[in-house]
């Protein structure tokens, strides 16, 4: 299993305090959740970020296929709530090209 330092972005949709404090951040494109182990100093921030887009930075463990499995969180920041454009939104822009 490969590990690297990096950042995962997505919507924080799951919080668990059973044993250790963990959250799940879901990628909006794949709808896959990445389990995040949250240290005590980031827990209040994670709770306040529930339902919002976040970027979690730390040591990421990857599956052999290259998909992230989990993050040992060092820091978290809330991102703006931007929405990806739909195909029909960009079709008109491309028609004149």
C-alpha cells in the first residue's frame, strides 16, 4: 500500500466518534468516500464543516489501483461551495467555436 503527503477535496458528509474521531470526505465526481482520521486539535473544525466542501491535508494511503483510501489529517480548510457546470451549461459556449 502506497503512502504520500497530499490533499483530498470533497464534501464532508460523515462524522464518527466511535473509538477514534473520523470523518468521510466524498469526491463529487466519483461519489467515493475517503476515511479521514482527525486529531483532537482539528475535531471542532471538522464538526463545524459538516456538509461543506473541505480540503484535508495529511498522509494519504492509496489502494494499489491509485485511489485514496484514507488520510491521517494534519489540517483542514473549508472551501467555497462551487458547483460544477452541467453539460448543457457549457454547450452554448462551444457552439460558436
